[in-house]
C-alpha cells in the first residue's frame, strides 16, 4: 500500500497552499508549466523550491517553499537554458546573419529568432518556453493611442518616441526579413509582421537579463547584453529588495543570490533597479505601488505658470536654469519637492536687487527669508495644480472604464499610475505646509 504521508503531512501541505493561495493561485500543475519543467530538466536545470503562482494585480511570480536568508541562492540557471545571440548564431539563422550587410544588431537577431520559433509552433525546440511567455504586453508602445493620451506629459512624450523607435526598427529590418524567404514556405511578410516583431521586441525589452557578450563581426556595434532566462524571468520586481545577479563563468550558470532575506512561502522578488514609475511603465509595462523612487515631474511650462508675468528678468532666469541643466528632473516626491525643484524656484523668485546672487542659489545658499517663503508658496501652488489635474484625469479614466470595456486592463494600468502620483502629491503638499510654517 502506498504511503501518503498521514495526517501531519496533509496538514503541512494544506498550510503550504493556503499560505499563498489566499493571495495567489498555484500554477505548477498547469500543463504549460509541467512541460516547461520537463524542458528545463532536459537542459540540466531542476528546481524544487520555487513555485509559479499567479497573483491578483501583478500576474505570475515565484514563491519560495523555504525561507531564504542573506546570501542564499535564489536560482542558478545553466547556460544551456539561456536564449542568447549564441543560440541564434548556432541556429538555421546563423548563415543568413553572417552574410547580411550591414551587420544586424544583436537585438534584431534575438527578435528574429523569437518570431521564427513562435511561427514554428510544435516544431520549435523552444516551444515550452514560448508557451509561458505573455501573449501581449502593456508597454506604452502596445497601448491604444487614446490610452497613451491619458499619460502624464513627460511619459506621453517618451511613449511616442518609443512607438517611433520600434516602428523604425521594424521598417529598417524588412530587407533582412526578405533575405530569410528560403527558410519558409509562407511569405516572410506574413510571418515577420509589425505585430509579431513588436511582441518579440517587448519580450526582449521586458524580460531579458543583463549578460554582456563579446562583440562578434557578424553583429553591429550595438552592445550585446541581453539574454532570455526561462523560469527565472518569472521573478517580479520590488524596489524594496536587493539581490546579486550575474553570470558565473566557472559554473556557466546565471545566478541570483539574496541580499535581503525572504520568508518561507512568500513571493521572491528581485530588483530591476532604482526606477521611478514612469521608467517602469515605459520599459516593463507595470507600476510599482508605494515605490520609493516614484515622483511627479514638473515641466518648464508649469514651473513659470504661477510666477509674476511682469518679471523683466524672467527670460534671463530661464536661460540660466537651462545653461546649468536645471529645467529637467524637477520633481515632487514622497518627502516633498526635490532640492532641484526648490532651487529652480528660488532662482526664479529672486527679486531684482537679489538677481546677482543667482550663483549662490545654485550652490544651495539661502538668499533671504522672503525668497525662501515665496519659492515655497509657488511650490505649493504648483502642487495643488497637479492635484487638481490628477483628480480630473482619474475621473476621466473612471468614465472611460465604463464606456471602453475592451480597454479595461490598459485603463486600469494608467489609473494605477495616476493614483500613485496623487498620493505623492498629497504627501508633498503636507510637507510643504510644514516647511511654510517656519515663515509664518
């Protein structure tokens, strides 16, 4: 008779699943993950500690069965599991890449391989990995134009630049795709479409790990630093954790170790870097809640909106700020207006008789109580302007969610971004009230 472990074992298993199923759903028994585990095992990787789980709001992640202390190995993925430009060069695409002029970029090689293997379907040896990749992405380049228009101005401009860049990437690659026609029975135009390349571009951009490769003559001079890491790429981002990630030349494995501990049956996170929410949404397609690096950007036009229009020295002040790179990265954060924002406002608020002191302002010196108070008052007005604008956009998004049901996921993402910015602005407004009390 088979030993099933008894009552104690059943209770232990029940606790394991309850501990994270209350927040997420175990996906290790789904067919695609069973196939992925088999595929990884064939490539000399087997992990018994990390469990794929789908969490509400954040999607798939990995939960640890055991507690991970500082310095513990989270994952060690063999080189044989990694998809790099080496993989592409060794494939059927290698000879076509080698003879193409000018040499294609490493990014184009990876994207071409992904599109080709996805098209191959069941015939692709990479199918188990391709099956667990997202079918669609939420980077701004993938959002509907009407949703992009709802983004904060600085991010909206970058989103449009991203869309242009990806379209140019596709357009400039068409001739190379045409050269691959001998590999396919179907027309390459139908295989390497814009939507197919966009999916591949997003896959590399959002999921690749950093792994620098030596430059090879068959590729352009662009850095070859991207590697796709099956299973490992299920690890989600948290700004509150620290890890050490690197390719170990001795073990020939991509390894991630903890710097901060992780509790038993808790989701394991890694950190993509100290990115604000604009960068996270632009590059990875998500927003981090209570992100300590999150901020609200103040553009130059808003900066002067509440300043006296009769100031004859205003143009000269703006010119000084531009010359000293003080018109960018002006922000409100969780702890109030940034030093750069307040410094820019202090210079703009200088009285005519104080104008010669502008260099001292840029060095952080206090010119007068009047200047300090005026700059804080202007900062508060700008902050309140942003709060009103943010509430208006949130109301608009709420209405659109009722009317544009097909865009509900995209709109919810934008709503999350604005909600986080509102919290930051409210925190900044409180900080400014405290700072202003010193001058009342």
